[in-house]
């Protein structure tokens, strides 16, 4: 099992990065929070989970242990695969997800793309007691992304990688940009798009 990768970030996109370790480039899928954390780093330590299925071997990467731990908790639940778990971590901070689970806020969890009412209830049922024992972790600071001309394209790329159809993703992004203008951060743009799907 690959627990972490330490090396130079060669490529960094909203949903994945490529990190070079010992002359080998590893493609690692990441949540938005990790993208934000790694964007100013050239050398990085990426915490990883190596996911093996019959038809694919995939690396998932995280900046903080809390993200990785929550990802593993989520994929242990029937009906939640790695893509949905990454979507959850991209829509809400780990502390927000924990808070929603402990408060049994089905609507808040159900608002995330790919989560239906039954799955939201299953998440709460299976993780509520564990998170109540752990206590809620203080929310980490939310630094905003640098605004640039490619914000719309980066948001579109992220949504397509998370399973959106291109036409509906473009429509959602355009609506959000019309309402908020260019002041909205890339992270907030994608979060709003995930919630309005």
C-alpha cells in the first residue's frame, strides 16, 4: 500500500495532480481542499490511498490526515465510492461534514451531488457515533483561490471529472458567474455548482 508520496508537483489541476517521485510521475486524484493547499507548493508530501478495483488501480491524495481519514470512513459505507467521497470533500470541509453528521442534518448531506436521501441517512447512521466520540474538529481556515481568466475552464474541468454532463455544467457555471461576477473564488464556484446540480 502507498501511504504517501513525497516529491515535486509537476501538474496541479482542480481534481488531480501529478507528482514526480524518483523519476516516476504519479497521477493522484484530489479534493478541492487539497488543490488549494498544494497550489503554492513545488515540493510536497501527499498523503495517499491506493484504491484497487477489478478494472482500475487509482491513487487518491490529501493534504491533511483529517481529509484522508474522512475519505476512508466515507468509502467504507455501502453506496459511496471514491468519486462520491471526493465530491463530498470538495463540497464541504471535513469539519462541516462531521458537524452535519453529528447534527443528523440529512438535507445538508443530501445536497451534495451523488448523495440521495437513503445514502445520507446511511452516512449519518454509520458515522454519527464515531464522530460524537471524537468530538468536532475546529474548522480549518478557508483561503480563497487566486482569481484568473481560466477560472471558468478550471471549474468546468472539475465538474466534468466529477461526473457532470458538459452542457449542464456549463449552464450551472454561467448562472453562478452571472450572479456573483468575477469576485467569486474557484473553490466557491465549484461548491455552488455541486450544490445546485
